[in-house]
C-alpha cells in the first residue's frame, strides 16, 4: 500500500463476538477456540494497528455471526472505491450489512472521498471473500477459490475501472488453501511475501505469468502462516504486523527485508510488530483478515 503525504489511512476492525468459538474452521481438530484469549489477541492487534494508521474505527461484534471479526472478507477497498462483497459461505453473508452501514455514515462517504458499490448489485451470481483480493498498487489479484468466483473478478474490474488491472488467479486446485492471501500478501510497492511451500510457489508462478513483464520482488517465508502480513506503507514507511508465534525464521527474514528497505532511504522508518494470533488461526484466519485499510484524502 502506498499512501502519499496528502492521504490519511483509516483502519476498520470488528470486535470478537462471544460466539467466536463457533467460527468456521477447516481443521476443527486444531483445538477449541478460547474466546477470552481471542479477545485479548484482538486487542493486541488493534493496539499495534493504531501505531500504523491515522484512525481505527471499531464496528461492534454481532453474536449472530461468529466469523464477523474477519472483516476483510466483507469489503474490498482501493483508490477511493469500496465494494461491499457477497461472502462465499452462506453463514457469512449477513456480516456485510453492518459494514455497509458504517460506510454510509462515514464522513468520507458523505464528503464524496469514498465511493461505495455493492457486489450483489453488480452481479447477483458473484461471490467474493476479501481474503482472495490482493491489491498491490499496480494490480488487483483475485484468487478464484471455493469462496470467490470469476463473476466477482469481472465485477471488481467494472468497479475499479480500466486503470487498475484485475487479475484472476486460480487457486481452487490448491489443496487446503482457503484464500489467496493465505499464500501471498503485499509488503510494499512491487514487493510480495509468499509462503515457501508447493502451493505458495505455484501461486507465485501463476501471478508472475499473469502479469508477464511486470516485476515483483518477493520474500519467501518458510512458515505456513507467516506470509499473511499486514504491511502499511506511506511516504515514510510505518510498519508491519507479522505472525510471530512459531514463525521465528520467517519473522527474521521479514525483519531483514524491512531493515534493508529502511536503509535504502533515510526517510523510511517503521517497526515490525510480532503478534500471536493462535485463536484466529484455529478459525483459518490470521492477520490481514482482521482489518480493512482505507486511504482517504488528508483533512
Ligand atoms: C471463514 O472460514 O470464513 C473464517 N473462519 C475465516 C476467514 C478468514 N478470512 C481471511 O483470511 N480473509
């Protein structure tokens, strides 16, 4: 994400409901979710995020939706446009309403700094989880997964217009992969973080092939959950949230990647915040899933 000095960054997060132990999980054997611990981990996440963005808005939890903290899946934001999604799992579709309501009451929306569209209105057949959308500043990669279909990728292309290429990447054949951003996230302009696994390497090759001629550098991290990084970039780099627990080698690689980027410009500054998101991992989440970052004009 690249924010210019005349921009502000706003993060949207959603609280953990008391029903979070009922969140969807592809590996229920991974252990019972400790809701109290999840709430503590979420507080740590929000505190770290507050150091990286200008404002954090908190949407209250809804006990009717155990997966509601995974707010990333409900809206895709880039270049002043937000598209409310239609999540691919039926139990999650109702999460979008409260997020849409927040946008409609946001000052930035009233001022015209944010445009709002709705995927379901663009195409009733489209389903999309925001975890499948990786916006790099140059491209919007869209994982075609069990949750996200090709109709949704076409809708995003219409919503964001021809100046932002929307690039579909098939991940449906990659076993056990919920979302594109389980395997790859953005670290900064032209830089990606990819998990060093057969699936990660495959997706990296597919992305490179799909944008032939456009170079991205990448940091390949060895640990399964470590590729899911929240990296906030502005004129002065501000930092990243990384999964610290059981990801030591990956964290060291990321720290040196950020350190070398910092040393290339004296104006760069930032910090790598290590978080333990064990309770969210049990529900197939990690870091990016817990926030949506909006770039809006500075006041
Ligand atoms: C789900 O299966 O939908 C949730 N339990 C996890 C969603 C994680 N979302 C994300 O990484 N963007």
